[in-house]
C-alpha cells in the first residue's frame, strides 16, 4: 500500500441510531442450556486462536482468494442479520439514517472490531445515497492474519468488510460496497474504509467478485492488488455491467448455496431438476446453467408443459408429419429437433401427459424418438433441464407421474429457496428492478421511502421473486420523477402486501396499523404498545374531549417536527402522498390552525 496516509480522524462519531446499551440489553446468556441469545437469534463464542487456525487451514487448502471470498460472504450474511435486528429494536421514531453506524455496536459486542470512527457521512435513504468514510481498530481479522502471514500488501479485514456491506445494504435498500483502502495488515496505523453504492465505484467488480460464489481461478488478477490506495472517483457503470452479466441476482447464503451447485453441474451434461415454489425464478436459474455450460452458444428452448394442450404435447415436443392428424397440413419440427446440440428446459414437468412421459423417458435414455405420424427414428443430442413446483414423488405415488422418469430426471436436483428465506437478496433485487423499470418506462425514481423499505423487507412474499418484480414495476409506473416510491405506490387495495405488511389499507382506503401481522412473531413490547394505543383511543372516545380532525392534525404536526419541516419526509412518515398531505395542510390553514 502507498505510504501516503489520509488525515487521522478528528472529533467524535455522528450520533448513532442505537447506543451500545441498547444493543447490550438484548444479549442473554443461559449457561444451564448452553445457549446465548441476541434478541431472538442464537449466538456462539469462539476462541480467536481457533479462528486463526481455521483461517490458516482455509488458506492452505483453498488459497488466499477463495478464503477471502468465503469470509467476505460469511460477514455479509452476519451484517444483514444484525441490520434486520437493529431496525427491529431501534427506538420509536428513529430514522433509518441514524442506524448506519449501529452495526459497529453489534460488531463490538461480538468482539470483532471497535465501533467505527466517522470521518464523513452523507446518507439519504430515499435517494439511495450512502457515502461514508470511517476508521476502525482492534480488528480480529487483522490480528489473526498478521499472526499467521505477517504484514503484506493485502487488506485483510475480509469478514468486517463483508459485514459492513451487508449491514448498510440492508439499511439503505440497495447494494452498498464497503472497500478497505488502508489496513493494519499492510502496515497502516488503523483501517480506513469507504462505503458507497456499488454503482458509484468505477471498478466495483474487483470487490464484488468476492460476494458471489464462483471458481476462484476466474477472479481477476487486479482483485488481489490492494497495494494501491483507492480513492473516490466519478460514477461509472462497472458494477451494473458486472451484475447484469448474470440472469440471477443475489448475495444471501441460500442464493450462494444454489449457485455453488449450479457451477458444479453446469459444465457437465447431467440432467438437472429445479425444484421450488412458484415464482422463485426456476427459469432464470435454468438460463444460468445454460450460460455456464459448454452449450452456451447453442440453442436454448423453454417449454411450459402446463400451457400446451395434452393432445398437442407430443407434436410440440417431437414434431409432426403432414397428415398425421386432422389439421396437420404440413410437417413441423418439434422442440427436440430445434434444440439439437443445445438445451431444452421443460417447466412444470409434472403436467406432462403420460404418453409424452414415455417418449421423454426414451429420449433421455437413448437420444432417439419418432415424430408424430412417422416411423423414421431420429437421434438428437439435447441436454434436459426440468422444473416443477410440485412434489414429484407424491405425483408418482398418486400414479400421475412415471417412477422411472422421475429417477431419470432426478439426477441432480436443486432446491430453489423462496424469497422469504433469502431476504438478504432483496436490496440487490430492488436496485436492479428500479433501474430496469425506470429505463423501460422513462421514470427517474430515486429509491424507496424508509417506510416502504420496511414493508418490502418484512413482507413474506408468497409469490416470491415474480410478485416482488410485479410490485416494483407497478410502483415505478405510479412513481413521480425524482421522488422515492412510497407505501401508496407499492400497495394497492387488492394487494396481499396490505394484508401482511406492518401497515394496511382499511375498508375506507385509509392507512392503519395491521393488528393481524403475524401475531406469533410480534414481540411483547409491540403487543404492549398496541394495548397502550388501544387504551388511549378508548379513553379519548369515552371522554369525548377530542375530535378525529384534532387527532389527525396533531399527527401531522408531529410528522413535520420529526421531519424537521421537510414536506416529502413528513408525507413518508405518515404514509401518504404529497398531494394528500397538501390537502390536509390546506384544511388546517382554512381552519386557522398553524403547523407550529
């Protein structure tokens, strides 16, 4: 690393959203049962010496680059978990922007690294802005790396960088990349980091490669060259290109597990069976297998078995000769012939008729088939990828699916997790879809409000990625230029989000607290607050000493105070549009009522 050092941090850190004690009081020890809990999450303690031995063994077995990737992704997952907890336990009314540095308290509590010392900070959730420069010290990553490998030319706080990236990405709602530009492992006095959206780094791919599972002989050589001091430079599209190269997007542990399997099986010719709920993206993962295979430049055909009538299925798959049946006026090639040499993706394979199942089994076994109405045997070389959201073994037991075909398809099954099990991917998906639909519909959407982000992050997404994409597309269409998307643009009267989100639309179309939001997961504090609010409302009604207008006007004043007079933020806090808030203000002015 260059010996030119940045100025040492001066002053105190920006006031955090959570104090150290706010985090500490959620840590509980139960030695009798061998349990440690941080809120509702189980924790463990390790000796640093043991972690050093693990790091050494990983480096010796996998190499420095692969080990860096593993620890970076491990840290990213931990950061996402702690960010979700921070947003859950933050004091009422605390803006998300003030949670940015709270991750340092979680890390310090776990003995990983000291809380960060902030040099500069510019954060605006609604505009997707996150530009932070900070220092940290006492990094355990540095300690074990220096003890094992000495001071060299590579930054070594891999887990901490991953953690900070995951924490900030979850808070902001877009991919934030934290880069360590000075490190004790390279001889610096303290570690200096810069956090910015991945799109704002001109060479983000040098770091993003460690957040995605891939064969590490493919890591760019420049990625290891941390000997230079990296300074902030103007925004380029490097990160966008890096992400867009893949048909699937994610950084969660569940996503990475799937990608590891795909990278192992893609170069082979094995049949792959993709399993998972409707909308999880089985088609996108099938395309990813094709892209990573030796058949990437060969034909790729996708067949939805549920969309083709049973009487036409054989003709669609295997082709038909002229006159084979009434209406067959000319010969037509089937999907297997067209896909010869390439890949055929059979979606909703459980819907395949029994007759077609028999022919499919033969093609998989021998590569041979006859077109409908012909006795000539044809031979093809087609790789089969299949997908279903149904339990195929159950279909076999019910006599709807051939057992021998099931075993032929089940060579390499891959379970695609639902979106609720890979929430760490939501910031990346949101950023990608906002960009995609903003370009498609000519909008300039800056991001989402803090309230809308909470809804997107906490909703269970029964329709998975497909539902998420529909919601974001609708939001962009309804969005206003240079404004973030709010609750009212993402949620409609008929939307399931309204039924399962933290806020809901009532029968009058008004925004109210959703009292039925997963009662089993509500904390005791949330239940007590709801009861207190209910008692307060009942007392007001019983005394008949305050009108509904007075209550609403008081809420408007409180929102303006919390937003420090910012009209857009006040509207976001109330979950209404600017137009709706303007109408309320006009009513207040007409009644000679001041905001102050």
